[in-house]
C-alpha cells in the first residue's frame, strides 16, 4: 500500500507487447528479451493488446509463463487489464472509506453462491446485506469506458441472478471498473452483447444499483490511481 486507499504495484517492469499466442498468453519484450506473459482478463482486448504498444508487467515465480501483463499504455498512462489487481484496488478503496456510496459497508464473504452464479462479494452494513459484482470495463470508445468487448454468457448470468435478488427485495449492486484514464462515463457495449445490454436495463428497473469507478495505472509512481468513485453511468 502507498497512502490511504492507494495501491502500489511492486516490481513493475516496462515491456513491449508482441504477438498474442492465445487468449491468455501474449509475447512481450522486457529489455529486449522475449518472454511469455499471462493475461487474466477474459475479454478480447483487441484495442489494447496491439504489437509494439508499451506495457507493464510483473515477474512470475512459477508456471508456464514468465510474467504477468497487468496494464497497457493508454492516453499517456495505463489501462489496467489485470482483473485481480482491479479487485485489490476496489477493496483498498472500500476499506479506506473512499467510496461514499458504499460508506460503512464491509465485505462479509467473497465468491458467494447466488442462484446458478457465483457473485464476487456478499457485503454487510449493520443488519443489511448486499450482493456486489465487479466487472472490468477497459474497452474505450472516445471518452467512454465500455463493457463487454465480446459476448459474455457469464455476465448475463450474473445480471439475471442479481435482478432476481432485487425483485425479491434484496440489495444488488453491479460495479463497473473503468480502469483506463480520462473516462467521462461508462456505458454498456450493446454492439458486443445486445442481450446483456437489455438485461442491464431490466436490472436497473428492478432496483439493481449500477455503478462505475474510474482509475488508471500511473507508471511514474507504480500506483493505481482512482479519479472518479462515482463515474456517470449511461444506460
């Protein structure tokens, strides 16, 4: 950690993005040496994983890949690809009380079963409980952060379960992590998944809270920097 609510990426290295070997592995150059880098984001990331683009990675101690590609340069800073890093940052901000609309809420459990899905968090505030799902939105369209960048069956299931929970009187929240610089708003990518867009509209009508948080990776300090904890959501 580096200051209240700020997350530092230890051991961050600059690299150059090379060939994409498969969905989760991309070749990178670190000081001219070709290495295999793991990418844990399930999106296609076609606009970010471009050969020759500056990236940022950390060395892995074991496994079939040498390092982990966690961010790629975007508009002078870094778009955060690593969903685990996004979650760590979210938890750091939550614990520091920086997310005003989640003030007083605490994580009760992680990876909680809800219907046919597993939701990221069950949170509590006094006697109240809420299911909270966090989604990575790193696709850019001008100044908008978008999700998803490809059809997402898993995303649809999550939205359906959270909607059912809300209709039944429970509290449900979907948080989109707009993990790229200079975003002015978040909006669903209807062109990639029209059904998911429709489900989000229904979820909102049913009482599901749809929120977004904007952040980016700052390579000059190796910090994950939040810049809008209540980014505008355009549905």
